[in-house]
C-alpha cells in the first residue's frame, strides 16, 4: 500500500504556521486547557456563527453557488459543511454524529480563522473527501490540522497519553475527555507518538462462505519512528483468518483480541519483536502494532501480508 500525502505531510513550516494559529485560537477563546474544547468559543474568535437549521439541500446550495460565482470551492461529493466567508456563517449537516459534527465545525472554523484561507473563497463546500486526512488539496489539509490541533489542544492529548500505559485502550479512554471520535484519537495517538508504532485501520470483516471472513485495509497510520525504521511496508490489502494479522480481528461481538507477539522486518532486513492488539467498535477495526526490539534469529517471521 503506497502512503499518499496527508495532513501529516505538511512541511514543517506549514505545520508550524497552522499550529501557531490553533494555539492563538485557543488562547483568544480562553479555551487553552479546557476539556473538551468549547466549540462555541472557538467559533466566536473565528468570527463565524453556525446556522442551526438543516438547509443543505440542492435548492439552497444552488442559490449559494450562484452568489459565490467563481470564488467557490466546490465539494466532490455530498456537502456536509458549508462556509460562507462573506457572511461569516457555517452550515452543517444536522444528521452528522455528534463527534464528527464537532470536527466538521472546527474544520469550517479553520477556513474562517486561518487568515490566508478566509480571503481565498467566498463560499467553501466540504464533503467527506475534504475531511479525509488524505485530502488532495493543501487548503483542506490545513483546515484538518487546525481542527485536530484545536480539538486535541495542540500537544495536550499527546502529553496525557504519554503518562499512561502504551496500549490501544489509552486513546479509547481519552476519547471521552476530548469528546472526539475513536478514529481521530487513535490516529492522534499513533501519529504523534515517539514510539515505533503503527495502526492498521480495516473495514469491518465480511463473512464469506465456509465460516471465514475478509477485511479490507482502509488506511495505515504510522509514527515517524516507525517510518524511519521500517519504511513503507507492503501491507496486504485484504486480511483473512489465514494470515497473522487477520487472526487479530475480533469476532462474535468481541471488542478486542488481546495482545499477541509478531515480528516485522525493517528496511535493513532486520527482524523486530512486536506486540499487536486490536479493537473494534463495529464501524472499523484497529490493529495497533508496537515494535519493541530486534528479534532473535530463532523467532518465527511474520510478514505484513
């Protein structure tokens, strides 16, 4: 699986610029250190207001697009968030799950708060593709980073997690304190971790004939240390009960498979003893792998496939 550019791939200068603005938003809102981040206070300092009515229908969108003219950033799929820069208004899909709505709100606030973004368009439409960490446009990746940094209070989540045991349950438990989705918490946990770790995000397993299953790979999130040590692993695109990582997928209503030992080969051909564990909340399966040490020659080799 080839790793596409994502919001972790901002240049150091771009990342520092957005993080500075995120901290400024938190400070000006009096929200620094307040958990969970008070969204309404962030909207206030971004000088934007949420319209609570559910108006994101085709008639409304057509009218707004006509007003914006060429100064429009159009969504590639169903619109779930809209930022009217001129009026300082944001419109959201009211059917979004609460934790996702919080992130979308902060993403729209980012368009309004980041000074170089607010002047770019009169109207910004956002869809799931724009909210994806692997969003193609820098404009959206910057807004994603702003939303994440404000939601997780820059490095507050990272420091809190570092004081706790390293395991899949740590970001899951912190999710309630930050009022964030499990996916965003696990992603934050791994991507900013100093440890050599990676998480495989799989789609829910699909049962196949013969009591087996198959689960497809959705995304791979790795720490900087993991990428430095292992490079871009050739992760399999499909996992089944016949492969080592597929066996970690919880079934029959279970949330987790517990911890198991595995071995991965690094970019120099050396083997590393690792601990792997999984968790699912039915929407997706997370397999967290933590590299511990170089393995002895007698250790059974497991490939990433």
